[in-house]
């Protein structure tokens, strides 16, 4: 099926690291380009010290893959890249091969908005080795950044305790594309809306969820603050949220009240005021008292200024009288430390051979095989609760009497929960490069994310020392992995271990 929702139409085939293309030439030269391969996108560490992530970015990945192709300009540029000797590094015949390439792999992925944990595959690419390798950089860019922002947004919304949070990140994001992705991911993560008009238009975020107030420059452009507020109210009487801290917050609140009374006499109502600096706990209480005394009990107090989940949580414990939060700078968290690793390969006419990446850091040793994650839920009152995930190899499926070994603590072993509701998280999205699953709307993804987070305990969602959700390897896969590690490492002599 065609896919045209997003505003990226030109080929992004060159959005890759050079080594993807040089490795591709090796595969092509050695006759390996069409070997079947399996790659997994997963991450090793929960961002921000948290207990989970919110998977995000699949729609962006699908858009990129569906439009993958090298055009004449791309090929000409690749032909100009020199090696150390000044001569072209790419064989002209290889470049002609690239000209014919489209994404012709199978794509399986978890639904956007799904709560995920360390080492669980977010995306699985299965298909010709050269093509599956080429998409690594773009897939990680689109998935890692989106997932990091959606996760941070979910944490912020949890800290806000149900009060609306708006995305004010456009001016802090890394470029137009980064801003677009941040707005999309934050909305999926639970933000109520955005100030980003361009992103809202293309994403289909309802226009009613666009939020904007005013900047200090408008106030400073007038001789005094009261004149600025009156002029704004005269021009936009049905959209008045006054920024009150340009010269002095409490004085600004009093001026807003004066103009609010003028608005009321004209049949309009002041929507609220925005605090952008100072002691928010103290100032918000003083502001609320002044607004209520003047009869503006429904006027909202919006706060912005380098807010994150920790500051919001702290302000709420101080009973700050803030009803709306605007978050921008601190939404721009470091990207997810996601990776894309080869896990199995098959020569023409042969069997699948699992592959493993070793490391002196045990946490960086990969999991071999064609992986799938099954999630188990136990009923509780009106809703199920997630209790455990098991990663298994689809080559052997998942025996009913299987047990799993914890990835966090390999001394812990559990049997699969008997009778619990379960489902596999990776679902078919593309087959041989063709989209076979309708992409859900943003509102559907938001609803899914809300249900997913409701399935977690507060202990997993808390910010400090969150509980570890049980993720295990199916026992036979665990044994196979350990054997592969031992076989690869071999037996070393003492002299090899001593300087």
C-alpha cells in the first residue's frame, strides 16, 4: 500500500554512514549481497536511569524504507569519494547495483507506544544482507531519537499528575527534522499539544491543541507592560495568556488582572498567565491568590523555563499552584543508546546460522537468533498488569513448559506464567518491502501508550531506583548463547591474560 503521510519525499538513501556502503561493496564483491540476514534494533540501557522506554518512530522508519532508492545525483556523489590513494573507493559496477536497490526485506516491529525494556528487539529486519545493512544508520536515527523523546515525555506527564503538558521545544530541537520528530514523539508520549505549527499541520495534531502565549519582546516593545497587555487583548481577545515576568512577576499579574477585567467587560475571558522565571512554588501560590481574589478562579497558571520531570515533581510536592506545564529545553534528552546487530545469516540453500557479537563488557554481548518477545499479563481488578517478558528464538518457538533466565540476574530463573494472557510484541509491518499493515493514527498510538503505562507498577515508573521488570531469555536460547560465547572465546593461557 502507498504511504504518503509524512513531509519527506526525496530519497534519503545517502543518509547513512560511509561504512555501511563500504561493507556493502564487500558483500557485493564476495557474492554475499543476497544472503539472507536478520538484524535487530534494541537498546542496552534505559534512558535517564528509568525503568522502561516507550517505543516510537516506526512510522518514520516505514516512510524512509518505503522511499529508499539511489538517484543519479546520489550515484554521482558516491563515485567522487576517494580512497587513501586518491582514486575512487567504489567500483562502478557496484554503484550500478546500488542504483537498482529498493528495500526488499521483511520488517517486524513493536507497535509505537508499547512499553519496552532492555535487550528486547524493537525492530527486526530480515532479508538480503546488503540492503539490511545499508538501512542501519537511518533506522537507528529515527528509532533512537523518537523513543528517547517519547519516554521523556511519558515521564514528564507522570510527574505532572494529569495536568496538561505542552511541547515548547521547537527552538531547542536539532533542526527542522529534529523538531518535527520531537513534537511527534512528545505527543505520543502524552503531551497535550504543541507550539509547533508546522509539525502540528503535517502530523494532524488538532489545531485546538496548538498552544501559544507571547514573548518578552512583545512586552518590551511597548512603553510599559500594561500597554502591551492591552494591545494584545485588543487584537486577540479570545487568546489571552499573559507572560507576567518581564519586569516583575507579581506586578505583571496585577496588570494581567486589570486587562482581564477589561476583557470581561467586553464579553471575553482571560485564559491565564504564564510564569517563566523565579521561585515557581512561591510565585504560583501568590499568583493564584491574586487571581482568585479578583474573581479569575478559572484562569490557568502556566509555567515554563527549563522544566523536566524532576522539577515538576518537586514543585508538585511543594503544592505549587500550576495547572499547565510548558516543556522545551529539557525535553531534548540524549538519544537512546540503541544498536542494530546482525543475529543470524543464511547462505542460499542452507540453514540459518546464529551470530553473536562478543565484548569485554558483558552487557554488550548480543543475543543470537531470529528473536521475538512474548509478554505475559496477569489480571488485576479491572485491568491486566504486565508481569514478565521472555525473549525467544522463532526457529525453536516457545515450548509450553519453558522457563526463562533473567537478563538482569542470571541466577534467577522462572517458569513461564501458566494461564496468563500473552502476546508477541514484534508484528509484521512490511513483507519484501511492501507495507502490509495500516499505520495507526497518532491518537490511536497515544491511547495504546496510555494503556501500556497503566499495565506497569508505579515502582517501575518511579524515577529513583525503579524496580527491574523481569525480562528473561528462554532457557534453550540462554544455553545456546552461553555455548557460543565459550566456543568463540576458547580456552586462553595465563600468559595471554597477564601483561
